[in-house]
C-alpha cells in the first residue's frame, strides 16, 4: 500500500526520514529557565518548571468542571445531532469541501442538528450545508494560541480550552460520527471514536466514513494490522465507508429507535431554508 501526500506524491522512506529530522530539530528545547533578567518564558516551559501540587491540580480540575458545566448548559437543547469531522484545509469549490457541504445539508434536511469543530474547511462546509437547509448548525470551537475563529455558518459557538472536554461533548450529544476526508486531527477523532466503540464505552454508535476512494488506504492498512494479529475479525468493521451523504443519512436513521425518528420528523417540519 502506498502513502500519498495531498498532491498524490508517494512518500519514500528517505523523504519520511528527512521530514522527521526537520521536525525533530524544531522540537528540541531546553527545559532550563533563561538566565536573562526579564526574559520571557514560553508557556510550555513555565508549566514544566512547576510541581504538580495538590492545590494546583484542584484548581485545574475546577476549570475542567466549569468548562463541562458551561458546555452542557449551552448544548442541552440541541436535540438529535450528528458530528461531522474533516480537514480544515479544503476550500470552497474543491470536491471534498462540496461533499462536506452536501453532507451537512442532507443531515439537516433529515432533521438532525449538525455539530462540527467550528473551524474552516470541511467543518465550515458542513455547517454551511446545514445552515442553507434551515437546520440547526453548531460549532464546538477550540481556543488556540493563534485563535481559530468560528466559521460564519453556525447558529451558536461553544468555546473550549480543553481538547478532551470538546471531544467528550461531540460524542455525548451525537447520534453518529460522520468523518469526511481529513488529516491528523480527523484521524485522531476517528480513532478515538473507534477505540470507544471497540472497548464498548459507547454504542451502538454509527461511525461512517464518507469517500470510498479516499478511505480505501485506511481500510487496507487496517487489514494489514489485522493480518498481524492486533485486531480480531469481529473488530475490523468498526466503521462503514460510503460514497454519498444519502447513504450516510440512511444508515444513521436506521440505527435510531422509532420515537427518535418521530422527533426527526418534527424537526424536519420546522426547516426554513436560508440563503447565504
């Protein structure tokens, strides 16, 4: 199986090693505090220089709890929802952007609220599709040093400082995970969901990958891992790979109990398509 960059170039072992060396050099850092009076101390080093006292850990725990409480309060009225993941790098008009837009639209038209990470690319596209269809569209935005602004197609933005709190809420309030093409962040979210399903911490929980050609390499790699004994045969099919938004919607609806389908029908009756 070949690995490819976005431009379709096969990555050789030498290129992989060269990229690793370049990143490793950037990663080298001194954990000693600077000796210059008044010199700025990077946040990471400042954190590493301090002991984890009980008092400080309790302060951190209180911040985590407050973030959970704030998010629960904001999200309690969202209703049946799906979370759509995907790369932040896609631009309007590109195939994967438009596929994500159609996916958000299809789920909104089926009565679902659409949750994303709130950023650009596939996230923006999914929110835009839901927004245009008149559905509910939410962004669960992570606050970063270089702040990620929420895309303009959300009805509400819920901001998070902690990645793990954000991912917990994306699972907690979703009927399914829909994974569009993406990079490391998308794979992180995909495999966390797959791990929770494998360990029976969540589920039944549809995990659906949209884009058969894009995800074929992942399927081949999972088969390779299974051949080497790290998966049991019944654990390989942790996700369904489809080609169209309609297939994804149909699978999610089939997984839902009858009373939830009635709620979806009610949500569909409230749709008022919006033009951007």
